[in-house]
C-alpha cells in the first residue's frame, strides 16, 4: 500500500492534515504523481466545511505508471483540473465534450479521498496534461481551472470581436491576457479605478469604472462578455453596450439566480451561455497557447501546511488575495 499526506475540509472550516492510502500496484492507465503546486480556487471555499480532500488545480511530477500508460514517463510534469474521469463512450465523451458526461468525476462529487492539497495523488493518464517548459509549476497551477474556464468561454471568437471582461480578479486577469493575445479588442469593466493601470498592462484596450455611473460608453459594442466578478452587474447598465447577437458568459459560481430583463435579451437577440471548465482537448490547447504567448497568472505563494492553507483560504474569502493563491509543498 502507498500512503500520502492530504489536507481535508472540516466542520469548522479549518483544513486538517490527514492521510490517504491506496494500493501500491497501479492498474490500467493510473499514474502516481508527487504534487509540486496547487492553485487555490474560489470553488475550494465551497467545500472547506466538507470532509473531503481539497484542491483541484494541481501540478505534479510523475513517479510511477500503470501498465496501460503510453503517453507519459517518469519525471514528466503534468497538471489536472476539475474533471478527472468520464465514461468515454457516451455521445458527449465521443464528441470531445466529456465535461458534460453524466458519469464524469468532478471535484467535490467523486474521488473525495484525494485532491491537489496533498503530497501525492493517483489519476488516470487520460486526464493528465503535460506542462510546457515555458510555464513554472506555480504559474501552471491556476491555469488548470481558472485558465481552462476562461479559455473555454473565449472559443469561437474572431480577432475583430470586442470582448468585455467584467471584474479584474483571479479569473478576470487571466481572461484579459487570453482575449488580448487572441487579437480581440478588450474592454475591462471594474467597480473602481484601482486596477486600471494593471488591466492595461495585462492587455486591455479600454477600462471603465462602473461604480456610481448611470451610463457606460465604449468605442465598440461588446460581442462577448465574460462575467468574472463575484456579484452580477446592473444589467440595465450593461445592455446598451452589448452588440446585437452578443453572448454573455457568467463564469462565477453562485448559488443565487441569474436575472436578466426579458427585453435586454429579446431586443438584441442576445444569449446567455453556461460554460464549465475545458474538455481535455481545449485544456491542452490552453496550456500550449499560454506557453506560446507567455500568459501567466499573477500569484501569491503559501506553504502547503494546515496554517498556510487556512491563511490562504481566509484571505481568499475576504477578497485579499492578489489575483491567485498557489500552495507549495513545505
């Protein structure tokens, strides 16, 4: 048997150090890896009171391979994200959309005894993604969910499109970089002026502070809007700057209702598109695109200890993280 360290949620919300034990003989395309970095995602806060291993933005080094592995070798750097398995034979899987497989294994629903807040993990080779040399472990970790989420929501855009990014935070600052490198005009909407300079440095072409305004003006209507802010905007304020047949992607996970006035959608033929993290082919395209264009999350590092995880999660809950937190094994 192989035993490794994990960090789990608890009733009081304080991460607890524990152990997970697995058979030491790997079967099928299972891969044992040593975790070298883990991103901290807003979704992790939803599970901090649950008796499960936390974390789903993982990067690690391959230590052992099952008999059916043929893509990876010992020493390879790999990453994984929100989804770690699917049936492989349904229409969604066969069509390259396994993120919608009814039997998929997602963070928080299956494999509750392991995650990225750990010393090691065992995952299927099919759901591991090689990390390009141009990305460090700490840079690659937040891309496994935050990067995959925003990259997926930008699929199908044209270089002539104008993309709005609502919110300059953990998701938004990555989305700005992706959209800019895809050749789009990028309009950033944020509550205040505090992040203007940084948003422009990341690739934005326009920056609009929305707090206290009664009318928004942009040089070109938005063809797509990625909502990455913690709270939904005033849609009556947003609607006039949306282009006909534009699409809104609400990317922030929220338990509440998304309420948009009927006429806002009807009059311009707008759409609201749900989106989840990237299927595997897009995940790998995202990593290659990020490496080629030097798209890197801005990160704060914390030790992967009970105290380090607790401190990072508290800061994230208070909106005090400087874009993305990354846990590094102590």
